[in-house]
């Protein structure tokens, strides 16, 4: 593997990663919009959004993991020139999306009854039931829309998925403003309507995606009549389940991190929401690179070009690392300024800036593990990564984070220091796994 081979793959990675990143960033703006527009109402609504997001992101990520197998399968078929099989895969993916979306809604509803026993501030729990219920329903259109997005990305039309995400933002921002703060005869309605606006925006975006699929002349091949195959659904689910479990483990640990931070009070919880809103937006680049490398590895493997697998992976790693080094400097030196753009409370700003300083280092390591995970995803080798995550985040990262926070005096930010150590170990393990898979058995045999 030569440097010029890696450099030659950079345009292909960027061609997929840029629209994926823009689409992910647009989707993240829904939560950021809620945070920014509710922040002037005080720390309680902001903390309610953060606590709801901490639970919801577990299920969003699990759904994402399960359905991401769809993009790998379609990418492999696209690379192999088996385009006539793709319409059936899309239909089975939509059916699977509906099923996992409904299951996610029911699961999030059940988790609500556990929150009072997890030491969260009572005033936050009192404020959030309606918003929490609406964001639970959000799972269904989210899953269906992702099935469309995964398909379009895998066939080389990633900007379509980006467009759907922006439809949601364009609807959500003015609707949020009008309902939260009131406009004309509409009175200010606060937290609950932020959930209404987000759910409505996602449903409208899904409607646009459905219309494009049914009407766009350029997508007529995706409308070829194919019967719904339960076997195909189950195959996608089986391939995606390890990654779904991995994301469940990882985001479940993030939710526990949030719960631990909640033991420091409402201000700490609000500061964590501010820090995660900013850090999450920056993290869209390595996450997009991971999605791009998974699709590109599947495509080149489907085309029988095993020699291109390593250059694809390391091109994506280079793109993610360059971005994260720059963003680490922004978070490290400009954290207080960034927090001040979202909230005005000086205590929340100070706590959020401290957390962002930890994020500055953490996201570099997270970028490595995320990109290598994407490469393994493209090789349909997600089960081993799920085991690594279970070990890294639960018996390793969480206890260490608790020790930094409570025993060694680092406070709420110490929880994220423990997470940083866990990510470093996971990144090293995943990189080693990818190197061994592509050296010993060959990429084509890894599928």
C-alpha cells in the first residue's frame, strides 16, 4: 500500500463523506435548534432536552446500526453490477425500518418508567413527559427515512439523503420559533411544542423522500416491482444486528454518562447538553467518513478490487484525523465562546467549556475508532467490534469515569475523561483487527 494509492482514494471518500456529513449535521440541527431556542427559558427545559436525548440516542443509534447493513448490502450489489436486486432490498429495508421504528418507540416509552429511579433532578422529570413522548414517536419516521437515505448513498446518490435532512431543518426551525416563543395570535408554548415541531418536520421529510422515490424519473429502476421478501428482511437484520448491538452498548454507556453527570445537579446536566450539542456537530465529519468508508469498501469488494480496501480505509482515516485535529483546537481554546453562543448562564458556560476541553482530545481518538469500525462494517465484520465496545465502555470506561468524577475530584467533566481512555483502547483494537483481516485472510474472503 503506497501513499499515492491512499491519496487516489481521497476524492471517492470525500464524494461520499461530504454529503453524508452535511446530512448528518442537518439532522443534528434539530436537537441543537431545540437547545438554542429553549435555553433562554432556563436550565430546566435545556436539561429536559438533554435527558430525553440521552435516552433517545440509544435507540436512534441501534436503529441506525441495524439498518446500516442495508447500505453495505446495496453497496456490494451496486459494485458487483447486480442492480436488479436493489429494488427488492429497498422494499425489505423499508419494512424492516417500520418494524424497528415501532419497536424503538415502545422501548423508549418503557424506559420512561425507570427514570425516577436513576437519581435525576425531579424538576426536570416533571417538565418533560409530553416532549419525551413525542420524541419517542420520532423513531418511526426516522427509521423509514434512514432506509431511503442508506439506499441512495449506496447507489452513488448521497445528496438526495442530504436534501431530505434539510427539508426537516427548514420546517423545524421556523415552526420551533413560532410555537416556543409565540408569534402573532399564537401564545408562547415552551418545551412541549419543540417535540411537536421536531416530529412534524421528520414526517414531512419522510413524505418528500417517498414522493421522490415514487415520482423521480431518474429513480425508476428502484421502483421495479418486487415482492416483499421476509427472508431478505431477516438477512439484513442479521447482518445489522451486531452493529446495532454495538451502538446500543456505546450509546447506552453515553446515556449512563449523562445520568452520572445528572447526579451533580441541573446545571451540570444543562452544561453537558451544551457541550454535546457542539461536540456532536463536530463529530459529524468522522461519522460521515465512517459511513463513506463502509460503502466504498463494500463497493470495491463487490467489484472484486481487494487491493483497494486498505487505501480506502486509510484515506478516510486521514480525512477524519485532519478535521478533528483542527476541531480539537477550536474546542480547546474556544469552548467558552462556543458555549456562550447557546446559553447565557455563566455557571453553565464555565462547566460546558471544561467539558469541551476534554472533548477536544477525546474526539481525535473517537475518529480513529469510528473510521476503523466503518471499514470493518464494509467487510461485514461488525460482531467483533461489538465485543470490543462492550468491554471498552461498560467494565472499563464507565467505572473509570465515575472514579475521575467522584473519587479523584474532577467533577462532571471527569466522567468524559474515563470515556476518553476507553475510546483510545477501542480505536487501537479496531485498527489492529482491520489490519489483520486485510493481511491474513484478504478482504474478499472477509465478506
